[in-house]
């Protein structure tokens, strides 16, 4: 673990420089250990790091660093998560315009891509980039595909995507350069929901191939 200043009111804690389940487990553990403590303003977890923002009027930087080292040393990796979210997906067609490109890059038939993508269990490493966008670890290596050379100006909400070795779902319509392989009718963001975002850090996710159907309510097991 390394700790370095990111500003006069923030410290960046890094557990590794590569994406791994072990590093992300330490991220989740430290984030939970620091949440709600006096002087801690915001916590921004990522794949293998946590940005800790603090109020220097309430706590000094060296005290925050000492607190981080104490909590990181005392905390343990989280156990198995009890939330499994199933996300229905209509693969290909207008909702998945890049499915064939992913198949060609992987040297597979489109049907094999769908089977492989929907057979994996993913973990929400963190939520960021855009409102409630989940970065998912666990994408089968064979499906890793480079992002588009030029991002799309508008990606529809519910788009299921691959970006490099990561998987994700666009909760809201936004620009994006990930490869779109399908779309879910499940609403991942509801402004009136509590919380508004369906997915949270540490959740497990499985994609389920479906035919056309109506919008669905949130479900988790």
C-alpha cells in the first residue's frame, strides 16, 4: 500500500497498479472502514485505489494518513457478497451494434460470444465515470476488445458494453467509446429509487440472454 498527497485536502491510497480481485477487495474494505469518520468528506474508490478527501480544519493530513494505515491494517478482505443481480440482455441487433465486431476480434461466432458473456459472474469493482456506471471485473479473457477509436456521441441507456478487459452497463444515455453488444430493459438508475443506482461496489452480476420484452423492475437475490 502506498499513500501520497493528491492535493492539500486529499490523499491517494494505492494497493496495486493492476486490476485484480485481491486489490479491489482491499479497496472495498478500506472504503467501508473509513466511511462516516469525523473529518472524512468523501471517498472515491477505483479498481485498486481510494482517493480520500478530508477537511483540514477538522483533521490534519498526517493524522488522516495514520488513520488510513491503522484502518487498512485492521480491516480484512470482505467475504462473499450476498447480493447477486441478474441483468436481462437482448444481445445483438440495434441494441448491440458491436457484437459482430467483438466476435471477429475474438475469433468466435456471435452466438459463442453471447454464451461466454452470459456464463460469467462479474463483480462491481466500483461505480464512476458517469452517474451510477458500474465497472465490472470478471469478463472472460477471450472477449477483451479495444474501445472504439472514436467514441459515440450518444449511447442509449441500458447498453451492455465491453471496454478492453472490462464489462459495463450504461445506466443513462451518455457519450461512450465502449463496444455495445446488447441492451437491457432493466432500469439501472431510478431518480426516485433509494438508492437511485441499482448496482453498488461489491455486488455480483450475471447477464441473462432474453428475447424482446417489456421494461422490468429491479430484482436481486
